[in-house]
C-alpha cells in the first residue's frame, strides 16, 4: 500500500494532536501545560528560522523582529481593536507577511554577514520603535492590563485547558505546513539556491524570488510564534523584539540539529528544560548555560538530534543520516 | 522514526523524581510529620543578575531577615515560612513564567513580587488568572494600584508610590527654589517608564507649588547608558539654575562623576531624587556638596531607635546597609505576618480581606505606623522626605519630611484627573 | 522630535563646538573598541562577538590594579596587557577551533564565553556596581575653548586615542609586522607556505584587538560605574561603527566612531527620544547604499 508523504505526515500530525491532548491526564497540574504552551511558541519560531538558516542558507540575525511584531500586532488588535481572535490572528499573519516582503526585498540583496547585520539592524529598529512609541505599545513596560480573548467557535482562550489545546493544534499544524513547504518543489529549489545559486540561474529560476518567498514564509510563521507567546503572558514585551530572541532561536536550532526538520523542536524543548532546571537550582544561570553552549559549539556540532540520527545510521538503521550543517550561500 | 517524545518524557520524569527527592531532603523534617508542619512557601520572583542585581539581592536579604524572626517566634502555629526566589534576569516574560512556576510547580501559596516595574505588571497578569495572594514590593508605578483596570483583588503593594514622591519632591523643591531664586530648571532622567512618569509628575507639581519656575530643556539618556557626555553638554548649553534627575544607582554615580569633571554643579543645583541610598552615596567617590535628595532609605530617618536597630541588624547580617528595596520588602513581610496571625490562615481571600485597611506598627512609618489603604490596596503613611547630602554619615543630616495631609489631598485630585477615581 | 533646538544649536558656535567635542569624546573610546573588532575581522575573518566582554575585563582589571597600587598609569597598562593576554588565551584555546566554520558556531562560542564571563565577574567582584572615581591627577577645573567646555581628563583621552590610532596606522602600513599581518589576511595559506607562522600572526592580532579593548575599558573607568554585563552596550555600538566604517579597516573604524559620536551628540538635541533608533537607521542606510561600509573592501 503506497501512502503519499502528505497523507503520512497528516496522519502523524493528527496522532500528535491526540497524544498531546491526552498528556495532561498523565501530568496533571498547570506546570506541564504551561511548558508545552511556551514550547509551542518557541518551536514554531525556531523552525521558521531554520527555514532560512538550514534550508535557505540565509543566516538571519534579526528573525526576532517577526516574533515581536506578531506578539504586539496580535495583542494590540485584541486589546485596542476589540476584534475577534480569528480576525486578529489573520490580520497578524498578513502584517507579518507584508513586513517580511518589504524587509526581505531590501535585505536579500546583501551577501553573507552583511545580510545578517542588516536583518539585525531592522530588528533593533523595530525594538527602538516599540520602546519609543509609548502611547501605543506601553514602552518598556509592555502592554499592561491584559489581553482580552473573546470566545470564538465555542473556544474560550482564557480557559487554561482551551489555551493548551489551541497551542498544541497551532504547533502541529504549523509544523505540518512548514514540513510540507520544505518537502515541496519550492523547498528543493530553495536548497539548490543555498548550495549552488549559479546553477539555479542556468536552470531559469531567479534565486532572489526564491529567497524572498522563503523570507516571507519564515516571517509569517515567526509571527505566529509571537502570537502564542502573547497569549501565554497576556501581554507583549519589548524583549520579544530584542536581539536575544534571535540568538535563542539560533541556539535552539544548533542544539537540536540544523539539518533535521524536527531539530529546532527538539532544541527548543532542551533549551526550555535546561533553562527551567538551572533557574531552579542556581542563580548562576549564565555560567551553566555558557558552559553548555561551549560544549555544543565545540563538540556536538550537528546538534543532539543530528548526533542521534548519525548514531542510528551507524547502527545500520533506516539509512538516514543527518545532513552536514548548511554552508552559508555564496561562501566559495 | 526517532522517538524524541519518549526520551523527553523519561528525562522529565527523572527530573521530577530528582526534584521531589531533593525537596524532601531539603525540608529536613521527618516525613511523617510533614503534613502537620507543612512550610508556608512564599515565592519571590525578582532580579538577581545583570545591572539591577542589587534590587533582588537586597530584597531577598530583607525578606529572609524578617522571615527568620517570624520563624524563630514559632511561625504560624508551627508552620514556618520558606522562601523560594527566582531570577527573571530583568525580562518581564520570564517574570511571568517564574511566577507561574512558583505557584504551579513549587506550591507557593503567597507571592512577594520583588520585580522591577515592568516585571510587576507581568506578575500582575499571572495573579489575575491564578488568584494567589501577592504583594508587590519594588514597583513604584502608581498605575499598578491606582488604575482599576489593572488592579486585582488579591494583589497589594508595599512600595512607595510615584505620585507620593512627586508631590513631596515638588513641595520641597518649590520652597528651595523660592528661597534661593532657582528659576530656570532642566531635567535629566532615564528614558523609560519610571524615569518619564517620575519626572513629568515632578515638573507638573513643581509648577503648581512655585509657578515662577521655567523649564528650559529636558535630557533623556537611555537607561544604563554609560556615557552622558552628550546630555551633560546639552545641559551646559542651557545653563539651568537647577537640575532634576530621576537617574538611580550606577547611572546616577556615572552621571555625577562625569558631570563633576565638567564643573556642572558649580552653576547648577542638583535635585537627585535617588541619591540618598547607601549604595549610591558610598559609591560616588567625590560627592559634590549641596546635592538635594529624597530619602530612599536612611537609618536616621525616621529618627527612631527601631529604625536604627533594624538597619544595624541588617548590616550585621549582610555586611551592607539596607537599600530602599530592603525596607519595602521588610514591610511586606510585616503586613503578611500580621494578616496571617489575624486570620490564622494562608488563604488568599482571607488574607486579602485582612490586609485591606490594615494598620501596623512599623519603623518605616512617618508616625511609627503604616496603613494598607483598602480602596487601592497600596500603603500610605510611610516616611519620606528630602534634604541636602554631605559626603559622610549620616549623609542627610537634616530631613524635611513630607506632609501626608498634603500628599493625600493632591493624590485624590490626581486620581480624579486620570479617571481612576 | 525637536528640530527647532537642533537648528538653533547649528547656528550657535559655542553649541557646535561643545557638541562636536562631545561627539569626539564619545567617539574616541568607541574607536579603540571598534578598531580591535575591525582588525580581528579583517585578518582572521571572524566576528568577535565577545569583544564587549574584553572591554568589561579591562575596566575591572584597571579598577583592581588602581585599588591595590593607587597608580592610574599602572592600572591602565596592567589592564591593557592583562586583557591582551586573556584574548590570546581565548583565541588559542577556543576561537581557533571554529575558524572557517559557520559564523553561527563562532557566534555561539562567543555567546557562551560572554555568559560565563558575566557570571564570573559577578562572582569575583560582586553584583553591586563599583566606582573608581577620578584619579587625583585629573581633578582639575575644565578647559574653556572658544565658549566650549573640555574637561582635562577627556583631553587626555583624546590625545591618547589619537596617538594609538596613529601608532596602529603606522604599524599596519609602515612596518614589516604590518605587512605580514596584511599578507596573512589576504592569503593565509600562501603566507604560511612562505615560512611565516600564521598561528602566531592570528594570535598576535587577536591579542592586539584585546589589548585595545582592555585599554578602552581602563580609560573609561574613572567616569563609569562598573557592573557585570557592561560590555554589552559598547559591543552593539562598536558593531555599528565597524559596519559603517567597513569591516577590516582601522581608518573606517575611526571615521565611523566619530560619525556615530556626532550623530549621538547632535541627535540628543534633535531627537531626544529616538537617539538609539537614529543610530540603527544610519547603519541601515549605509548598509543599503554601501554594503561593505564606507572604507570596506567588497567580498
């Protein structure tokens, strides 16, 4: 019986949602669902960033722009706009895509490190704007007063259980969609643009269009990650647009494995677990995290998942080994 | 397919088990009687790293000292306070997350929110949802308690309030300005919510108390900005007779050091609301004479033996003098302890009911007492004043105390104007 | 936005002088840090993201040496050399392993070191902010130049920095060592084939960059308060400077630093609440028009 990859992935997605829905019965108490909600925001963000870094070879230092933009747009639309949750969501996605199109068009003209710097510059511009535009954004305090969630289709997002399920579904659907994009002809063209842009030109494909499209898709999903976080904290904070978010995204990708689709998800899980455990045990969080980072950067370069897949492959497993870490485009 | 979920679940279970064992070992109490003498876990989300680490450290010190006294006196029917702190590193979303974890995973029944003002708003949203008793101890932003949209029934505040400080500052500055003919003023405060609110309120009320005052310019350095040259030269250009600044801690020290070498204070009187804090006073190496400051915390104001004794025992235990944050946190524990003894419970609703309108004796009270106002759940009657600083102990020899009648009058008017009342 | 104030400042000579010298002052320290960053990138093709931590270490070393000896000159020298040595060790032990790797790995190694150093500083010197105060030699009234004010200490700072800039320029363009460094930057393999130990060259350049950053930190101590994490803001600014000036160009770092100093200085008058944003806007504009920076080389 031949199953198409899409159908197989769809089945996995449904199964994942069902498992996630049942897990709170195994781990009662809000701590578990809080963890999964935070994880969903970060996992979507990190996976969207990997579209650029891993699959596109475009090292963006400013992806946090979309995370912050998504959080603020969504929260503001609900708080000050008073519209419904689906409408706010749709609008946020549109805004994220539009901004990504404009900024992407400017940034992708630059190569390598200068592309990275320009994306960072744009992100810090947004951050400065958020801090300065206090009447709208609340400035450095963020949005105070909470984010209202009017019920829609019988879903009440101020009920912790509904919120948990909502985040699980958004997570799985987003991963499914991104997976589908990555495994589509567009995704393979993107990989080709990453590895051999000249050849792509000879085949009649315009590399910049592919890169721009990837940037927009990544921006949209980055914004979605931001919306989930704004629901979790019932606000939006300037930190969401600070460069450290981009740094954390990069770290999650490297922790989990840059060449594996689910790598960022694993990386996000690990980083959150590490963060929570260490914060509980010591106030010298930086010291511990720094040492861990060094171990990974100098030792486990393919990330945990990549390392594990390699080990699996060596034991004569399904023949799948982790691809080599992506090389930045144009660096010959 | 690689079984990521399995390993993760295993790891999480292991961590849970390890955590439980550590917890049990940490309590050091025989397993059987744990149920009866279950500790009262108080969660303290705060900032323990980065530039504002001193906030968390001095807060935690004060809480621990007061908790020890309570525990030594037998606690609440044998139940002793256990403090659990979490570092948010100054990020509000981490503050929210830490608070949730303290309540959900660590079983904290009470939260003492020793966060910065941004963090306090984040904690407030968690308290709104989880309805646990919370006392904010470091956030001075008035809207946290004054704005009914932000207020939450189980959240209280024992920190000084921006509007109170503004009224006292303006009243003092107004009389000094009248006496010394200081007509032209400028401000130099950090560009973030606290700096802006504090400064604009001060300037507004200064004009009320002394209408001849003229504002000739404003400088807005960024928070934690290391180099104030451009702000100092801007001030020098405008040559104001007086300068108001809400800069604090390391920033204030840098600013005073840098401005001194420009000779700024030879022509301009400095009114620095945050100068009279022991950490800051002892850090400025060549403190220029004649700086006016509010009393953040000085052991000689109020000039009572209780206050001096508290400062000395804090110093004996921790090696440094207490900060403004220290007394605010000590006050919170004071209120909590009274409420717990009165209601003989740690239930949020009961404690909240007891706290509303409660008046306790306190070494930090202007008249020896402090009241937790019922209508907006924040404290009034604490000692605050202004004076001129000298470079050695007692640092502020003569303090002009704020008059609470005046403060409350103007505060009521302000609330009506803001639409809060 | 306060265009009126800005225009009135431009039309007043004393304002122009004071703000310009103010801009120079901010720019000078920035130049020292940015020059090191630029050199390291130009020669080693590596972005040293932890450069701000070297500045921080320089400040703390200077503070300690001054506290022990009471001699500021000794403190400055000690800090510069100490940080240079530290940078060398860091380069040999950690950074050299990620040459040629993805910039992400380099970023990560540096980020890890920043985290460790910030906490290490907190453990060794404490979490509280420290202040050294002005050394007695500089406790004099400021100079008055054509209506503008210039504190004696800042004059000292400008002179030292200009000397260093001149020294660096001479070192790179005029000496054999400079030629070797430039050769190693253009073609390390060939240089190595010619019998020159590129490891020594790379280590040396990194140490020099560290020395410059440490020197900047030591020079800043009399007018700054020290705290863990203080390297961060100067890192961001020196980044902007190197990007604007062109990665790899010391002259570019000087021009960039002065430009940023002036943008801040006049920007505070015209755009008091958006001065940071102004810097990023400037950086964005330069990147769009001249992606390699003002003095940078293409590719």
